[in-house]
């Protein structure tokens, strides 16, 4: 029996799923997105975009014109209370310098660029608009209930608003969160460590706004974060993971957590938005099983401190999207998809280690206090600070592009956002990658090099430009922003790099 067919199906319409769908569709591959929720969910989620994720947004023209969410100005009384909080021994308010970001609630990191402090939902809305512009079909209220695959296709059982149905796909990407149905139905192992904490993030009203000083505070039982305008709370207790993360969150249980940490009899009068969290850290053994791939939280989960989830997931989507499109279009052999796991799995594993270390450093008690003081002294040194900030922000990532003699010393690194002068005017390198295509940038190499890339003109843009700070005479840049080839590797080796990453130029789908 024939069922409805799609070249690529993405399960999950969160930021990672929508980003991946858009990346695939940029290359002319039809995509269907299945999302179990009927609409974007507005409970507390990620509240900012940091590090490499900001670069990713820039390279695709997303969140353009969006600035940090405006904050309500503090009253004189609130400023006085914050100043008082800086003298409290358990206060984490003081920053080593203006704009410092925290690691394990130590405000010491020096980010290369300001964080974009906006709710995750604004990014989801921007990506949903992009998906609509690209003709992506997003089916909300559709839940995957069954999955099988063979050498040719994936078969899905789906429960939609009008009842159950079946469909087929050439390729399936699971971006459906930490409890991924796609991962479970594909029997992909998800080993790791259980959480040691439980916490809440909430917007709520309390009976006494003066119940506690505003700010971040280490307590005997964990962590209390309180902001007054609007009232926002984060609690963290080292009492093990929640017994049932799916159970409804009652006002009373949140109130008890506030009372335990604050040492007051505060009464919660209203909970507007709330979510429960822990710090379990797990990673899929592989990101690919046949025709099924995983990205984002479906591939890895960890604590949310310092905001790694969105940044890591968007990096997954950018790495996978163009590769999946190249295979779907018939340009490249499906072995290209194996480089997704080989490149991204180590990054995910390292993130889990960083987050486990962060949780360990947040434990209460004098032994951890001593360790935090020692680490603070180290992080006040520029070299150590740069190294940890780079790790936390994913700025350190470099991929194996092969023999450096054949790919050049810059291969594997993220390409800097060079300021270029082209025939039609000045442009930034990031702006040249808005189409999601690969880029061969000629910065003085000459016409022979450009001629070598002509057979790949349907998938690689060739741009000639001048640059005062050119790192090389030419750069071959993958769609995800990483350099695949650069001089002094010989021009003949450019053909090898083009073939490796973008296929033979004579390869096409039969119907093209």
C-alpha cells in the first residue's frame, strides 16, 4: 500500500527542529515538520542566545534587529537593597567586571560579544516565519507513535488532530527533546548520569516583595535567584531529581522550596509560569541509525546553567542540515552523514562534562566554597578566562578536515566574519552565507582557483573580494561556517575538498 511520502521529515518544531528544517529547505529539499504541541509553548525556557549561537543567527539573518529584552528600571529602594545584598556573605551579585557572565554562578567569564537576552520563544517565532517563507509544511498537533525503517525509507505512524495516519520519508530527523520518541523507537541507547538536583524556574507573585534581597544567593540547601520586576525565581536544591517530572507542579510545592531556601514563611499567591528541572546528563551513543538522525536534546541532555542547550542544538542543526540536503539531492553519498556524528558527538560529550563540573561547583558547603575561591583566582587570569569562556561558548570547536598538507592550516576552524570589499560594495562574510550555501572566497588567489570550482556552481558560491585582514589568499567555507580548505595547500587539492564535502559535480537526482 502506498502512503504519503516526504523526502525529509523533522519531528519537533522547537528551535532546533525548525532550524534544521530551514537548513535543509534552503537547498531545495521538501521538508515536513511534525510537532505534537498545537502551538508554541510559553512556559519558562532558555532566556538568551550566547556564544557561537549568536554567530549562527547572524550567518542566517535570524533575529535581525532584536536587542536585549528591555528591563524595568529599578527604584531607588531596590538599588539600595541590591547594594545591601553585595555585602551578604551568600550573595553572588558582585561581578568581576561589567558584562561578566557566570560559570557555576561565578560571574567571571569574559564573553567575546554581548549575550542576546531574549526568550527562546522569540527565536521560535522567527524560525517559524522563516519556515513558512521556505514553503516548509509544519503540522502542529501531530504525534509520532510508531517508526520502522529499511534500506530505502522510514515509515511513520502519526496521531493527528483528524485521527491516526501513516507516512513515509527518505530521511527522518528526531528533534523532539530529551524524552525523544524518535530516539526510543529507533533503539538508540542514551547512557549517562542521573540528576542530583531539583529546581524550579517560575514567574510568580508572593505576599511580601521584601521577603528576601534580590539577586543570586548560595544557601545551605542550594541556590536561590530572585528578581523583583517582574517577580522571577529560580530555585535549586541538592536533594536528588524530582520523583515525577511529569506531575503537575502545585503552588504549594513551589512555595515550600522558596521557604526552605529563603528561611522565611513567604506565601506564593499566584504562579503565572513555572517549569521543573534537574541536571541529568545523557548522550545518544550515535546520532545516526540508518535513515534516522538525532539533533538537539534528542541527542543530548544536561543541566541548563550557562545556557548550553540552545547553542549546542543550533550547532547540531547547522552541521547536519546541509549534509542531509546534499544526500537527499543525490549530490553526495550517504556516508557524508556519518561525519555528523564524528564531528558533533565529541562536542556534546564535552558539554556534558562542562555541565557536570558546573553542578559540582554549585554544591553548598565549605569544601566547595574553598574550590570556588581557588577557581576564582585562576579565572581572574586572562589566559584561563579566555580558555574557559571559549569552551563554554563553543568558540573552541575545530573539525578534522583531513591532512593539513592537503587542506591548509586554517581548515577545521570557524571562519572569522571578515569585512570584505566586493565589486558591488562592502559586505561582511556572514552576510554572504545567508543562503546556506558553501562559499569559495577568492582574496587574491586568481582566476585559476575560481575555474576549479566552476563545476560545483550549483552548490558553491564563488566570490572575489579584497580584505585588509585576509587570513589567506582563499577560503573554502562550508555552509556551517567552518573552513574546509585554504592555501598554502595547492590548488589541485581544492578539487579534493570540494568533492569530499559537496560530492561529484556530475551527481544529480534522476528527476533533476
